[in-house]
C-alpha cells in the first residue's frame, strides 16, 4: 500500500452536478465538494501547503509550535497536519465563530485563544493577536492571509482538478473569499487555461469586499452571520484582477440554500456553501454562460450543528 498518512487524502474531492437546485437552468451547476476533505474543509489543502512550505524553507523543525488566525477551518486542517507531523498548534479565533469549531479545535489538540469581534485596526483583531503571540513566544505564524503558498496550492491542485473533472470548458467559477486563496488560485489557473471563463465573487451582504471588488474602495460593512467569508480588509493575497463579477447574498438566502443542499442534494455543508451556490444560481440563470457554472463548497455542516440556521431548521 502506497498511502503513508491521512494527509495523502487531502484534495481530489468530487465534483458533482446539482440536479435538484439546478433544474431548469440554461447551464448545469457543478459543486466542488471541499467539505469532503479529511478535516472537513477546503482549508486542509492550505494547511498542508503552509507546513510543507515552512519545512522546505527550514523555518520549522521537530516540536515547533504553529500559530494561526483562523475562522476555524484552517485551524482544523493545521490540527491534522500537526498531529501527523508532530507539531503543537495555537489557534486564534474571533468570538463570532461557532462553539462547535472551538470544541473541535480543542478536541483535536489545539490551544484556542478567543478574541473579541474587533475591527482590523484594533490590537484585539484576531490576525493582530496571532502575530503578536508569534513574536512574543517565538512561534511560527503560518500566515494564511499573506502566504503565497495559499494561492499556489489552489492554482496547482484545486483549479486543475476542477478543469479535468468538468471535462468541458467552464462558463463560470463562483466562490467566497476569506483569505482569497481559493478564488485567486483557482481563478488564475482557469483564466490561463480557459480564456472564456468568468470568475465570480460570492460575498455576504454586509461585507465591504463586494464594493472593493467593483470599485477598489472598501464598502460600508454591517453584521452578517455567515462564517469564514467576507471582510472589511481585503486580504493581501486576493488578486482583484481575477474577479469579473460580484454577487452579494443575504444571510437568509445563504442559509436557505445551504439547507436545500443538505436536504435535496445530500451535500452536508456549511453556510458559506449556501452563499456560493446562491450566487452560482444567479450566474447560471443570467443566460450569459457558455458552459457549466462551478461553485465551491468550502466546509462541512458538522461545525454548525448548534447554529440556529441548522438546529432550528423546519421539518418538511
Ligand atoms: N468558507 C469558510 C467556512 C471558510 O472558513 C473560508 C476560509 N476562511 C472560506 C469559505 C474562504 O476560503 P479562502 O480563505 O480560500 O478565501
């Protein structure tokens, strides 16, 4: 047997057509099932890439402590990698994120530091706290928001997988942005290999990113409940030039679509998958796509089971 660890099973996730949600649309919608990674999210790819890159560059050695600012998923990915490779892990997470994620991270062996839901210029902002802890303790900041290895892994794996699995030229690729690694990496690969493809940012209503993508100036921000995507601080690695269009999606629509993905498609996903698919449905319905629309499903429902949008979802 060639397999050496669970880390060999990161990536190569399925691409499946949305037969129920996509019914009657002029082009098919395909879902890239990143929730089926071993750690339950797209962030497994990034976690492995960040650690591989740091090892290759000699920045970390046996017994090192990794620290990361995370909405939860990168932390879980890093917890898997840390377990297999023998590192310690500290995760800095804003209060907004679900209790399920906090419990999961601690259960997976990470030390979890919670921060208030502070603005990016505050010293309490989770990314600033992670950087400060790294400096103070000599821990290695994996730095998903600034590390080009984040973009590279999607350019070299997620993008090529989608193109090969679709088998026909793609009309549009739709994803949300947390760090921007997925959208930038997949977007760059597809644009290089499929000149007609449109790259669409799916952004939660309330995020200032949509306006930034359109005009270069960050828009007004307001509270929203979808986790892991949208921001008022455009991440350094997000390449604005790959974005052709933006769709803003309200919380209620994101959660309604996520529930439909669960119940009608058997795709056990979180809220940001609802955001991406809600946007993909609009893009497909616009009649402007020559090929299928691909939406990326970032994470699994298991980290939201106590959230109202799942726990209180009405029975059929
Ligand atoms: N959805 C969820 C639930 C996430 O946690 C993240 C990453 N924070 C994303 C989507 C966005 O992925 P990326 O960081 O590659 O932009």
